[in-house]
C-alpha cells in the first residue's frame, strides 16, 4: 500500500490525477500469468486489469510455479516480467513487436537536463531509494539462474532487477504503454544463455 500511496501522490502532483482516475486510465487491456504444476502450465487471463491485479501478479512471481507476467496493450505492444526466485526479475518490452528492450539495473540517473527531467527529479530520488534497497554487486559480471516462462536460464546480472524496479516499470507501462524514462533500457539481442 505504501508504494501505491507514494505513486498516487507523485501522479497527482505531476498529472493532477486522483488514484481512482489513474485506475480508470489503464492503457493495457490484458494480463496473462502462468501457473506451473510439474511440466504443465495453466495460464490465467484477466481482461482490462486494474493496478492491484497487476501488482499482485508481479508480487506472486516465485521462479517456481509462477514465473511470467505479461501485460499487453495489443499483439504489437506488451511487457513481460519473469523470474522472482532470489528476488531477481527480468523485464522485457516491445512497442511494435519488432524491437525488444530489456530493463537494466542500475537506473540511469544521467537523464538529459530537460523540463521533464527537472519535473521528475523528486520521483527519481524516490525510485533510486527503492531500487537500492535490495541490490548489491551492481558491476559484477555474474549471471543469475532464473526460471522465466517455466524455463530455466542464465541471465546477465545487468538485466536482473529487483521488485520495486519491476513495479515502477509496470505501472508506467500500464498507464501509458511506454517505457519508464527514468530507467535504462537496452535493445535486446539475447537475454539468456544456456
């Protein structure tokens, strides 16, 4: 609830929107989650999800039975969040189903000095504090073994983010269909090595 109240306060300040209005303005139309029992997946689907349903789905990722959340605008534009084991997640998104982006850790604080950057400064400080709470060894070349979509793979540490960063990326995508501009995104070549 703390995350919602802080985001609601920031959204009200930045966009003059109440939380109820924000909930009604969700840009995404579909939420898919997986649920594995052995090697069998029982996919779950919610049409026109609200933020609480999205947040719950992401927070339930455990890298075991629940390994993937997909937020879809349409067949061309969607975000996928996977993993969850050991508090690590991977976030990928596409806006056109041709170019795919991976969310990177750490957050890019070298945002261009523009009106948008100045307006979002307080939000950036909040995001930085949230994200730094759970991550260590940022510059390590290590890989993390995550289970995403029911498949185990080794993911570079730079694409393994924490839960607060996932939630912030998801809420931005859910409300606007865009990538969170305060974060670093890399055009995706291949996320996983086997």
